[in-house]
């Protein structure tokens, strides 16, 4: 599971796309109005995404 903030200045979106293309069974979620710290900037959404991913793995 890849969670990428649209406003991330640390990791480029292209890097997340590369990982998505090269990690088998991966999934990418892009969060709007979010920088590098998705788990801090959007904790409820982040926890929901991770919880759903683990439950359905």
C-alpha cells in the first residue's frame, strides 16, 4: 500500500508511480491537501486506509 500526499516535497509522485508499477499487488492512494506526513496530516483517513488494506490482504 502506497499513500502519497499530493503536496509532498520529499518524495515525488513519479517515485510512487514507479513503486506502483514495480511492486506486485500494490495499491496507490493519492491524498489531496497533504504533504509528506499523511499519517499526521490526515490521521483518520490514513488509519482507515491502512486498516482496510490489512483486513483485505
